[in-house]
C-alpha cells in the first residue's frame, strides 16, 4: 500500500442537461481513503491490523519517502547504463 503518494478522489457532478462530469476537489493517499471506510478491518488481510498500518505510516514523512523513491529509481536506471543487448 502506498502511504505517501496522494491521488485524486473523483466526485461525480451532474449538470442541468444531464451530463455527468468527474471533478477532483480532494487529494488523499490510498491509506487515508481506506481508513475512512466503515468497518475497514474487514478489508485487511488476515494478520494485518489497523494499528500496524498506522505505525508504518508514522515512520517516514512524505518528503523522506519521495527522496527514498528517487534514490531507488536512480540506482535502478544506473544499472541499465553500460549494458548492451544483442
């Protein structure tokens, strides 16, 4: 689960002529959206608790997670350089 990358939460708005349009007024991480569901515990895998997920979210800031992701991507892309394919 992604704890740090926000996504747009669509809201459907109907116009006077009946056309339905999606509007993105709110952005939240998948964890924030899941946490708002009623009876969220029933959607979790066996052995996974809400308390454990909450603990994992507090371990790293959004900025630190983004920096870690960028470092991992740089390392991955650096491994591609210099390799020749036939």
